[in-house]
C-alpha cells in the first residue's frame, strides 16, 4: 500500500491538477482484504502522517507550509476514527495502480510526482 498511497497523495497537488480537482474519500481506498491487512495499512497511513507532523524532510522544501500541520492533525484524526471495512462492491479504488505509482518516482530526490501530469519531480523542475 505504501507506494500506491504516496502516489495518491502526489496526485493531490492542486498546482498540477487544478484547484478543486483533487481529493478522495477514505471509503474509496482499498485498505485490504483481511482485517489484519486493513489494520496494517491504517497503521502505515497513521505512521506516515506522524512523520509529516514531525516535519520529516521539510528542510528540503523551499517554503514553510503554513497550514499543513493543522491539516495533518485533522487527517490523522479522521483516519484514526475511520472504521475499516472490506470492499466487496467492486467500486473503483482511489489508489493508483502499481504501474502508475512506479512511473511517478524520482530516484534522485526520493519523491513521487504526479507524472504524467507534471513534467518531472518538484525539486528537479524548481527554477
């Protein structure tokens, strides 16, 4: 789930996709087939959110994200409160497939970008 979830977040860049054109519902994510897998994946998302709240790699940004901590705290609370269920209805997942996620990787900077919507990694293309 890790790479696919990160690719989903990369596709939420409104500078790339356009204002109001991004977003997803927690119920749209395929959290896993078994209760154990769903719990592991939920824990992963919470741990990644905690890393972001602790400003992991923020020193690599060329700006200070003013409201990000508040948004991350709200997202963390939403995921914590969310009850995971099985997805047996066959509806589409919000997560990009493995092929799309792999295409969006910048090995130089270890980040994902919204390829093919973006010309390259946010750091490679910074002027």
